[in-house]
C-alpha cells in the first residue's frame, strides 16, 4: 500500500466523520475523533522511525 493510497483513505475517513457530525449534531464526539486522528497521524508518521519503540512503551 503506497503513501498516496493511505492518505486518501485517511482523508475519506475524516470527511465521513465530519459528515456524520454535521448530520447527527453529535458535537461531543469531536474531541474523541480529534484525539484518535492525532494518534493515528502520529503512528503514520513515525512508522519507520527510531522513535517507534519509545511510543510503544508509553502505551
């Protein structure tokens, strides 16, 4: 799976979540989704990094 495909998948996930929030007016879910997206972005960018084992020790 190349980087462009992964970015497109993340973008489609974000747009689907925002459409759900607009439709259902569930604004309390926004902080939860933001934290999950931030953690997934961190995992995405540090995937091949030297810092990856340090992140696993935190959790």
